[in-house]
C-alpha cells in the first residue's frame, strides 16, 4: 500500500561523502557510497514529500522526483544545507562529512621527492550542529552517528551536543552493514529517552522505518 503521509512536507537530505582537495589531482574522502541517503530520498518522495537531495560524488543515479544538488566539499554542503534549512520541515544528515580539510590546497600537482609528505589539516564546520542550533519552531533535524564502539553513548552525546531531534546510529565496524552495503541496522535515539532498534534490513526498508517513526511521533 502506498503511504502518502509525507505529503506537503519539504524534506532535505544529505548523502554520500564530501571530498577535500589536496592538489588538482588528489583529495581526502571516506567510504560512504550514498546508498543510505539516496534510499531516504527515494522513500520520502514516494510517500509524497518534496525532497531536496544534497550529495557528494557517488556512483548512484539520483531518484526521480527529487531536487538533486551535487556538491564536492564540506563547505559546499554546509552552504547548500543552510540555504535549504528555512524552506525545510525536516532535514536529515545521512552524509559522511569530512571532518578535516587541507589547510593550504596546492594549485600545482605536488611532486614526489622521495621523502615523507606532511599535510596540515584544519577542522571543518559541523553542519549538523549548525542546523540543530539554527532550526526554527516545528522543524525536525535528524542526524546519523557512524560509530565503531560505544554506539549508544556516542549517539546520545551527539543528540545533545548537536541539538538534534533524532540520531540514527549505525555500527560502521561491521562489514555487513553501514558503509557501502545494501543493508543496514540502526538504533534511533530521540528526546525523552526515545530508543527504537530497527533490525537488519535493506537500506530501503530502514528508510521506510525511519519515516514511520517520524510519522508515529506526529512530526
Ligand atoms: O553512504 P552509505 O555507503 O550507504 O553509508 C551510510 C552511512 C554509514 C554513511 C550512514 O548511515 C551514516 O552513518 N552517515 C553519517 C556518517 C557520519 O559522518 O557520522 P558521524 O558520526 O561522523 O557524524 C554525526 C553526524 O554529524 C552525521 O549526521 C553527519 O552527517 C554530521 N556531521 C559530521 C561531521 C561534520 N563536520 N558535519 C556534520 O554535519
């Protein structure tokens, strides 16, 4: 049965990784394939939402019926997400954001000199934290937590420090879920000790269940 429970809602979702250039040839990034964020976007659009999908480079084809914005760096993603915040009812940060960028990007290819190479990295802004602290009344901000240990404690810490309404926690030390896989297993944490585990399933079903939680909580 087709659900239309997200009709009229504007939902902005980030997906994939951000990339940080080192020189014209090389960059820093991480293992995100974009699958989790793209499935969230597809499911939200199927359930009637107007969807903005903001994504770093991936090998995926954007779902139909979404406004697709492709970006590269964390700064690009931050600017785009903050721009879309005032028009959004729900914002979901499923992207794996690069926490660091290279301090000085070389405009020429860095040549090998047989020695070690030192790069100075500077910390990137925390997009979820900014969204959480800028959100207006009635807006819902959902973050993810990608952890390798202490999943529950770190997820609860992120819920608080980032002022999010929900944190969707996944264990990225596992090979069968998390980065790059077709399946995931998550625990959703919310305000007032809300906690719901979603057992291992396709990322599409995980996305459906995340929106079920939103609908159930009347948000
Ligand atoms: O793309 P896939 O291959 O399908 O993999 C899915 C996934 C594992 C990438 C996804 O399920 C996931 O966990 N995404 C969040 C990855 C992440 O960056 O987690 P984090 O615990 O480092 O960050 C916590 C939250 O803050 C996240 O919502 C993240 O988007 C956000 N963040 C992090 C750093 C930063 N500088 N700005 C941010 O907004």
